[in-house]
C-alpha cells in the first residue's frame, strides 16, 4: 500500500477555489445527467468526491524520487504495476497494468518508485497513449538510463459502458527508447519477460 503524506495546503485542484455549494451544484447536475433521482441525491456525495480529488492531487504532487547508484547495467523490470486513470474524452475510468523495464546507466530508483511515478502521471484525466509516453519521459529525465520500455494494458470503461462489440477488449500501448529501440534483442528480452503470463490479471 502506497502512502501519500503531502499537506492539504499543497493541493492543486481547481475546484479548491470553488465554494462547497458551487461544487455540490456541479456534482448534483452530473448526478441528474446520468439519471439520478433528484430526491435521492446525497449531499455527502460531493464531499466524498472532494476527498477523492484530494487523494489524486497528493499523488500528482509526489516528488520524493530518490535515486541510488547503479552497480551494474542489468535490466530491471517492474511488471503488473497498478494503473487507474480517467479517460479525458468521457471522464470514465480506465484501469489496468503497467510494465516498465530499463537498463540503468549510473542511477536506479527504489522499487516502490515505479508505482509512485505511475500514480503521479495517471492521477488526472489522460489518454492511454500519452500516459505511456509520459511515464517513459519521467523515468528518462530522472534516471538517464541506457534504455527504457513501457507497456500499458488497460480496460476502458467508456468502451465497456457504451456496449460496443469490443467491450471486453484490453488496449495495449507501448513506448521504447535508447537501447530498447536500437537493439531488437534487448526489446525482445523485455517483452518476453513481461508477456510470460499473458493477459491482465485483474
Ligand atoms: Zn473514453
């Protein structure tokens, strides 16, 4: 379980500048849009969403990505990392798993930082394609590795909810850089390890 401890006054939410009544109005409007019965609306709902928003904000603002000295340049892989985000076109969740592999040059992360980093960039409305590249760029900028690969497999509830033929499809996106791009053997080593156990395990 990853803990986030940033102080409340550091939150970066836009709705923080709105009064509780204004925010409650917005949520009530959405509630009715999706068919909610006016009399059943629970005022606590907007408070619950507000604290959920604060949790997302703390994840976005996380910055303690301490690095350590690399002892060697063997490939490091984090697989089945958790992903939760919102599709920016429909504001509905998409979720799944992320695999990250890199070959260090001089720096490595502590292992828990993979998840922190995914949480940081996915805690806002996103596109899966952009998210994949952002995870790669964040690691590249912080560790300057010799090579890196990121693969995301996700289920989009906007596809599921709207009942298309492909409602159970999982969508895969990938991005590679450095030796993962230049050397097909390195890329294949990464892909064969992360794909060894197949589909999403959700
Ligand atoms: Zn969507």
